[in-house]
């Protein structure tokens, strides 16, 4: 048999299997990164706006609205805005004592609480929360209550610029006006009227602590079922001379 002609060009190899899928995956990953970068930039611009103006709605409020639509349950929002100057000093102090005792001294992250929380995991205990008021505000403004690493990443990434752009007093004011205090209840004034029948400006020290006691789980807690935590918050306030 004659040998193959030396100039014969071998047939083209078939395309590798899975090459198209890899390209699609790379494009999807790139699009996701671009979308995340754009969203982060939008959040930064909104922080600048929120330095001077109240947010028209928050991520958690939008989440609750969607949940109500999906379950076809009625959903009414109670929301009244106040300024820090409208409130007795014991109202924001009660919230700080409950949620972030070193709020005035840290820069968005409480490293001491984070170390304690990490130690509890290694000791086999139930992990304790270590998020600061600033981190919680970022979650409420731009995220949801769902637990996922992407949301946590955004909370962390937005915390340092929030500290710089907003400042501590504005962060506290936005937090008091934005967080959830019960089903459909947003803001300290709406919470005061709903739970105690008074405005936030007329909350007593004990009532302020009673509202602060709801924050870890506001959809399940009420002032009636949290007397022990209310007493603990009052104790913390007393230790600080508040």
C-alpha cells in the first residue's frame, strides 16, 4: 500500500466537549461581578443622598411587601419619622445598650464582640451576634433578613463608607427610623404608638428599654414577652450612667 501523501492535511479535530458551557459560565460570572459592582456603586450614591434625606423605602420593607403579595396576606405599613433631637436621650441609649454597646467608639466593626462570637463557635456554643448598628442599618437599607454570604459581604463592604459618609449620629437616626419593630411596624415612633400608645418623644426609660428588647426578633417579640431582657437593658444603661 502506498504511503499517505506527505502534504496531506489532517482532518480538523472536533471541538472539545464542554467548551461552550465554560464560555457561558465565564460570561455569567463576569455579568454577575459587573452587576454587583454597579449595585455597590448605587448603594454608595444612595448613602450620600441619605446623609441629607430619608430613604423612601428600605430593602427589608420591600422584602415584607413581596412576602405579603406571595402569601396574599394583608400588609399595612406603620411608619413615622423622627429626628434624634425629637427624642429623650434614654431612647437611643436604650437601643445602643441593647444592640451595640460600643457604638460611639468603634468604626463600624466591633472587633471585641467578633472575637467573643468566634470563641463561642469553637466552644460549641450557639453563635452570638456581633453585628453593629451600622452593619444592621446596611442590611435594612440595602438587603433583606435572609442569611446568605453575598448579603453579608455587602453589609461588610458598605459599613466603612457608611461610617465616613453618614457619621454616627445620622447612622443612629436612620437606624431608629428604618428598622422593623413588629409586623409592618417601621421606625421608633410607629413602634411607640403601636406598643405603648404614645409618641417616641414621650417614651419613658422603661418603655424605651422595652422597645429595644424587641430588636433581635421584632416579628415574634412583644414588650409583654421580653421582661427579662428589658431588665437587662436597663441594667446595662445603669452601668453606663444612662
